C-alpha cells in the first residue's frame, strides 16, 4: 500500500491486460465492450491495439492514426500527444 492509500496491486484504467483487453474499474474488459468500432486488424493494420477511445495505440515503428510503418516513430495514439499531423516527428533531447 502506498502512502496515498492506493494499492500497488491495482493498475490504472486503460492499462492493457490481455489481447484486445484493457482494465477499467479494476476489471479486465474486452475492447469491443466499449461500444467503439475498432478492429485491430483493419483499423490498426495489425500493428497496434484499440485503446479505450476507439483509436489505434500503435506499436513503436508505426505511426498513428492507422499504424502505418514510419521509421523512428515512437508509436502511440492520437490521444496521447505523440501524434504529429504534419507526419514529421520531433525529438527533444
């Protein structure tokens, strides 16, 4: 148990807990139960998973929103701030 009262055994809502599954309210749920129309094979081209907003969470080397290959892409989704509409990635060191 942490000093703020939260239990370290629980994970944050939205955490991936299985293939096409995520945690919400301490329960592992299938992504299709969100009501969003997101198929990882077609929408994410098999190079990412659907997040709890119905968008692709792309694997590294693939860029959102549809997980097309892009060398050096950190992956991510349009919901997490990694998406660059210009198609150019900016790295800050």
